C-alpha cells in the first residue's frame, strides 16, 4: 500500500459515499466475526426455558427463542461461521475458476472447448439443487457446505476469467512479455491474471453475499450446519415456526443480519473495481 | 456577398473531467461556403474532432459549448432544441466516422441500415426506400449492389464499410458533411479510392465538406483551403500550397517538416536548429564496420511458409537475408502477411515450413513455445505497433524496461538494475522522473519510448519493428524515427521494419520487400523499389500515397 494507493482509495470513497458505507459495514462484520464470542452478553447455546420466547427488551435486545437463548448473542456469534463459509467458498472458486478460465481463454483450442462444455453442463443444473445433492451425498459438515458452494460458483468464475483473458491475449504487452522471455504459463499467471483481477473482484464481492445466502439456504432446509450451532439460516428456519403466533423477532433479526451482510458486499463490489484498477488513477 | 453555409464564431468547448474543467476548443472561428471542401488538420488533442462533434451536436455528456456561435445557414445551431436538431441530423448535416466497422450496426444488413436513414427523414414506402438504397450503393460504387444489400458489415472489407457509411451520410442529401478521419486505418490504395469517391460525390452534389484529418498530405490533396489547429486554437489558415511552401506559424512549420514525403530524409523531419544537432550526432557515429569475411549473415530466412487450417497460406515461400546493422522494410497492405512473417522471425509463432538462420544458427526448428529459453531470445526483440496496448497496464515504466533485463539478462533487482534501466531510458530520451509512472499516465510518444527502451534493454542485434509509429502523431513520429535511426547506428542494430507507410520505409530502410497475399511481389534497394517499381502492384502502392507534392499538383489543376 503506497501513499498514492491510499490517496486514490480515499478519492474513490469520497466520490462514492455508498462504497464508503459498505466498506465500513464490511469492516464491522469482520470485527464482529473476530471478537463476537468475547463480547456477547449471553451464552448463545445455553438454554434457559424460563425465559423462552421473550419479545425484545433491554436485557434481550432481539428477544429470546423457544429455548430461552438470547437471539442477539446468537446473531453475533453466527457472523463468524457465516463469513468463514462464504469467504472460503468464494476464495476456492475464485482461485480455481480464475486459473482454469485464464488458461482456457489464453490457449483456446481443445482445452477451451472441453472445459467450456463441462461448464455449460454444470450451469444447466439448478445450482441450489446441485449444492443440496452434494451436501446430502458428502454429509452435512461445514467443509462440505464450503465445497458445495465453491463448486456451484466455479462456472461463473471460469467463464468470467476466460472472457476477460480472451480479449487481452493478443494485445501487444502479452506478446512483449513473451519476447522478454516469459513462458506461456507465466504470461497467464503473472501478466494476464493480475490484469483481470479488478473485474473479478467485483464478481467476488457480489458473490460473497450470494454465498452467505446459499449457506443460510442450505441450513434453512436442514442440509447445512446442525443445531444448536448458531447460524443465520438455521435461526430463520427455527424461527419460521413461530411467526404465525406473532413471534416476529425470531425471523426478523437473523433475516435483517443476512440482508445487511449481503447488501454490504454487493455495494462494495463496484467501489472495489475502481480502487483496484490502476487505470482509474490520474 | 452571400452568406456562408457554416460559420463558427469564437467557439469554446469545455469538458468537465476529474481534474476540473478542460478547454478543448478555445476560440475557433472559421467559415465554409456551399460546396467547399475544407481540411481541418491537427494532431491528437488539437480539438479538431471536438469542433466537428460540436457542429453536429455529438459531444459526449461531459462536453459543453461554453461560448461562441455555430451558424448554419445563419441559424445558431447551439441554441436549437434537441428535437429540432434531430431533423437537421442527416438531412442537413451529416457525419462520417473514423472506424466504419464500429459505426455500422453489426446485426443489420447494410441495405436496411441505409433504408433506415432514408426513412428517418422522408416518408416513403419500403419499396421506394429499397430503390433509393440501390441508387446510393451504385453512387458509392459498390459492385453488385443488389446482392450486397443483404450483406452484413462483417462480410465487407473496411473500404466497403466506409463506402456504406458514405452512402448513409449522403442518403438525405445533406448540405454539410463532416468526415472525421474517414480513411484512417484503411490501406493506402483503399484510402485513395474512398477519398476520390468522397470528393467526386461532394462535387457532384454541391455538398460542403469538412475533412478532419491528421494527415497533411491527404488534406492538401483534396482541399482548396486547410485550417491547422493546435491545442484548441486555430493557428493557420491557408491554401495548401502556401501552407506547405511558406508556413507562417511555428507549429505549422514543425508539422510540415515532420510529415515525411517521397524525398525527405530522416534529418529533414525537424526544424533547422534541431537538424544541426542531429547531423552532429550522425557525424559522431562511427560508420558501420564492414563484416569480416566469413561471418555468417545475421538473418537468413529460407522458403518460410505459414498455413492455417483452411484456405490459402498466410505466407508462402518467403526468403530474405539481412546483414548485421542492415535495415529491411517489409511493406504491404493489411492481409499481406507482413505481421505473420515478422512474428515467425521473432519466433512468437511457428512456421509451417522453411528455415530461419540467425547468425548461422538454425532457430526455425525450435518450438515458439520453448523459444523463451533460447539464448537467441534476447538477440531478437520487438517494438510493437500501438504504444497504448504494448505496455502492461499494471507495470510502471520502470518495470516494463526492467522486465527483459530480469528475465533475459539474468539481472537481479537492485542498484545495477536501476542504473541500467535509467541508462536505457536516457538513451531513448525518457526523463527518469517518468519511470515510476503507469502507462496511462504517459503520453503516446512517451509510451513509444518506453516500448523502444524495453526492446533495446538487452542489447539485441535484430529489432523487429511492427508499425512502430502508426499510432503516433506526425511530430512524435518524426522524433521516434530519428531516435530509432540513432540507436541503430550506435548499436549496429539490424532492423526489420514492418510498415504500411511507404514514405517512412523509404527513409528508414536500405532494402525493401513488398508483400501481397503472403507472397513477395518485389524486393530490392529501397530507392530502386520506390523510384522504379517493376511490378504494377508496387507502382499502384507508391502512387496511392498522398504526397504533399502530388497534393499540390492536384490543387494546381
């Protein structure tokens, strides 16, 4: 991070306050994920049946659930798990997808055609059903949720990287790198990939929100994290049973947390592109 | 005295950018009579296109006319509401753009696109519009117009597309046509055909035309009056002959000097005081040492061919030789195979047949994929066509120049590398303070210098230059050509100079090879090839170049 980069980032944020708010939101989420378990007022797992299904109050900011657990504490503690699932899933699909896609886009030919058809087949499946099937087959553990989410995201990254590399592969600086003694492989990894990164960062950021929803969705239908672990999706699923009896807080607060997290990542995406692209600097 | 068709009075156009307001046009006054063809000449950033766009009201959202008037038949068109202006578009004022492929809709047949333009302004049935379209296609001399009406832009050549653009532009009989670099990017022979056509149509229909171009020779050949713009100001207005024989403004003098003609030498491209410096430098250079007997040729190419899957070969039976320090020009139109040939010699692509000997050593059999490991890699370097896309956007100028040193010369980061990069930058005239900049923070000329510094960093013996100045303004081109010539003499470099600009090749190269459809048409000493072309094709190429002299000859008629 040089001074110029910081100044540039500051300039982007000033011109685009929404990005600044989103960035602040993401930073807050990360802080909560790291320090959450230390700062919560109640144990998120210990049940206290005498306090069951209490509406929001000064003691229980977001009320309590059917076992008398503090919803607010559970929300805070769940942040870490949800973020870890989303970030690792997106990270895996980004790294694999970018590399595979970049080689396809650069080399064209048989590799490109084979991978391209494979991607087409994957995209023809309803992705959530695919994820469900994978988790059901592999067993519902956190690693498997991550793997399933990563796999269903992979086609998008492959296609994206392929297209971005493809339009650049005949540019002068790519040939210049070859003339300067780079092999095809290093041209792809050290020259083309860094150049498509800004565009992919946008995709990643949008995808993080989507991955959080996906993990929550899997938990919601009972294929994700198992209770009593606090997780936003499970909390919505468990709370849904009580919504008809007017206990709105069990669904509303985890839903709100999900929505805000997804929104922050989506809004950050556009700003990230401007910050990462050196051409946007004066 | 009659009223002029178009009168621009003290026009100011301002763009709002990140760095505040930028005045692109700062008080331009000019007028144009009915049926006149006016040349508007200037380099990039001179405001010539902005003036044209302001007249047709096609400025982008960031641009605004801040002062002045544009009177078209006495009516100030900067004040007409947008809806009324749309009626003027096409019907009274029309425009031809630089890149015809980009200006045509790729998914509509060209006949439909012309008919659209007609029906936009005239009420008529489909059949009538189709009949008029056919007429127009005939007027722009498209052969077999009935069949071509159903063709899509990608099925036509660049020259054909530009004819279609002209047909659209004249479809509603405008009184004023603004042609913004109408032939830039077309081959010389196509350029001549398209410009002749445009001039004839304008004359026949009494249409006034503003020809916006960076090419003085082109403006001189076709216009009676030329206006020169520099940095938003109009610096000189004169008849072409006066402009070239007796330029008054400093900038015009520089521009006229920098435009290569059939007789100019490299030292002629600058004004007098710079020329003496250059000549002193030449005198200081030692003459090229005669090669010791028995040394192999630097480059010996035998029967090179490149075939792709289908169709005729891209290059067939290409043979040439080059001695150390010699410069050879490779000319031809687009599709002639000159780029393919140069890439094979650089060993970036594999030839299908033939041998390449470098310094007596066969390099043609090494796969291009593995050539980066060959010790010969650093002996053959490239300078690319467009400086804008030849530098990695994420590398600073320093990184760009250092890259081959790190990879090929085995240098490590540190003071030695820094010194070497700075030395290279200094040799190409790039100030050291520009080294930490990214490519987009450099001008076109500076980027070209970085590209050249990168190519010479490892002290190669053969430099392949692929249209090294095609994307540069003439004044920058002049400086870059001199720089290249100096470097060649200093390092005894051999040049393979790929270009479509015959005047540049004539100046830079001892020998010239003319390519057409992948075959050598003619080769020999440059002077002989250009002054006494043996084949009809070479003669056609040479004649199509808009020299300033021929421009004057035409103007005299």
